[in-house]
C-alpha cells in the first residue's frame, strides 16, 4: 500500500529527535485523531541550519515528517514556507488517498515552527497557518 | 538462514489444515458433481457427501442436521439471520444488540435502522467488555423482534454470558441470534444446551478455506430468505452447494471440537497467559477486555504514546503479523468502536495491538513476539512527542 520511498522514510526516518533551545518549534495534530507532529528548527540568519522532528502517528505520518525535514534542511525560512503537502507527497512517490492528511500536517508543522520563530524575533506572521491540526478541518477520506 | 515470521493474526483468518484440504480436493478434481443434479449418480454422490458433512457438523455443534444451513461465510450468515428474523416479525421494530458487535452484524442492524425504521438498543459492555444480563432485561420491549449478542468479540476476545442472556430473551418470547464466528471451534458450544435460535459460524476462522460458513436455525424458528434462486438448502438459501467446503468444514470442526482440538485449546491458553504476562511487564501497556472470560488465543493490549498502524508495520518488518484497532488502518477518524465501547480514550485506543494465537503457534513464537514488541515500542516511543 505504501511506496518504497515511504517505507524507507518510515523504517529509517531522517532527523528524528529534539533540538534544545530551538529557534522555532511547531506542534500540530492531536492524540485524539491519532497524529501529532512536532518540528524543531535551528535558524541562523533566516536559514534553517538544523531541523528535527518527533511524531506520534501512522507510517505515513512518520514518513511525511521525515521527508518534510529533509526538504527544508539548509533552506532559507522563506523557502521552507513554500513547502506544500503536494511537494512532500511527490517526494515520497505518492501516498494512499486516506493518508493525504498526514502530508497536510507535515506542511503545517513546518509553518507553525516558522511562525514560532517569527514570534520570537518579533516579525509579523504574513502567511496562513492552515488548520493548525484541527482534524475535522482536513479531508480525511 | 530463513528469517522467522510468526503469524499471530488468527482472528483474521487461519491456515487451512492439511487434513481439511486433503478431504476437499477430490470434490474439486473427481467428485465435482452438482449436489442438486439428482438424476444421475455423479450428482447423487455429491449430495450424499454434502448431507454426510452436514450431519457431522451438526454432531460437533450439538444440533440436528436439519437445523444447519451452509452459507458462504460469517458475513452472509449474520446478514441472513438479522434481516431474515427481523423481516419475519412484522410490526416489531425494535432490536437489542451489544455495542461491540462485528461490522457484519453492526452494519446490518444500522441498515435496518436507516432503511426500514428499526430502533436499535446497544447494550453497554462496561470496562471488561462484557454485557450485563440485567441490562438486557431492562432493554426488552413489547415490540422487540430480536436480540443479537456475539459469543466472543473479534477484537478483545471477551466471551458473553450467552446462556443467561438467552433465558432472559426467551422469558419475554424474543428470539436470540448469536454471532459465534470467533468462538466456534475455540470454545465449547452445544447448541441445544445453549438455547439460541440462530447462530452464525465461519469456516476460515477454524482452518477451512475462505468461502464456507453456516447458519444454525433452530427447529420452529422462522426467518425470511436472504438469497433467492434455485431453491437449494431446502428452499432457504439458494446457490449451488459448496460440497468441498462443507466436507472441509466437517473435518475442521471434528478436529477443533474433538479431543485433539481441546488439548490444543489448553496449550494455546497457556501461551496466551505467557504472552499477556510478558506484555504487561512493558511500561504503559494495558490489557483490553476481561482476562478470564476471553478466547483462549486472544491478546489485546494498548500501548501508550504510539499509534497502532506504525506498530503493525514495524512488527511486520520484525517478523510478526498482528492487527490494530487504530483509525489509521481505516478511512475514518475514529478508532475501533469496540475499544471506545470499553471506555478507552481515543489516544489509548489508537495504540492498540491484537495478537491472536492458534494451533500453529509455539512457546518460541511467544518469546519472539515479546522481543519484537519490546524493540518496536522502544523505536516508536523514542520517536514520539508524547510521554508522561
């Protein structure tokens, strides 16, 4: 049911863990719905120098978190904000339709972490955070 | 060295017993006549085999051969029993069931509710996953057409007090249907002693191939047909008879309900206890469902801070086939209705793990499973943002 890429990122997830004193932290989803993603960013001069994640969720949730962190590693925050769930899904060679919401969560976890960074440095948040992990919002089917 | 792989999902389906396949094969290759083609010997021999199989199944189940009707499996038997019994009792539009029925029962009842105006009362199963007899007593009404409570639950394995429930239903003259798909062949069942009016069973849960099952209809119990056609099975269930399947079911029942099968149950129960003990030693793991009143091979635990699908996928990589009641294994947001019915919060229900043991499992398998679960939980919990 999952592509080889998804299985690779599920079994060998990249960038798992926490960053102490992170410059931005974003957590989306909730345990009730069965998915929580937490993304930690280390940012230097508006460039993401390190990124880590922790995920409670299914295989697709773990794989999308892992892929999302790979896609934004080393990128300027402005680039990271352009990460779409579609890009994550494409990079994983696709996801089953019922799992698309996991990629939405990955996109939103990154945005929420950047928003936290903006807050910390006193910059105005000029982008949409999406649903912020409210499960009913996204199309689960 | 070949990698070890332990199949611990016998509640989903079982391996066909070699002796079952052996008796079935001639009915595919040589004696493949149509049991309803009675004018030549080729058909008559198929008919004789079918009726012999029926008598042997009935003997193992403690009922008369005329009370047993072969079907395609558990789902058909469940649909037939419920729709047939309800529609045969015109004017009575109330059904009592439990809140943990299999989808084959639950969704059939919901169909009656939605399309034919029935009202369904779902009995609570409390924390231990068992219906209380006094609750059934209170739920019964003048217009109750049927009571349907499963013998043993497919997820948490809990065994219901069917005999006591039947007595209560019969005191109010309400017929009783029992879905015994998970129970037949795994616990003692004597149909006449049990007293149920209808009971469903499925072959592939007790080592036949998929595609054969049966519905027990007590003498004198009237239900309408579900499938119309050529009038097979005494005009009650049309469709060319599955002679090979029926013969296989007879042999499987004779094994599982016979002396050897009973010894196996005791052995499997000991394995189950060992597996439960081992799992409960792991931090933040709890057993779901009553420990005593449960199927000999059923283990169901919830593991905190992790989600079931990831657990099942990792266990597969580690060499264990298991199952979960997590929402992520389905298209819905909610975890299994069974786990919610026993009062588990969503986040705990998402981390459920079902391991179901059967005749092929060994002591080494239990050790192997415990090791795999421990390693998998370590991996997934290290990745999880949740903890105490």
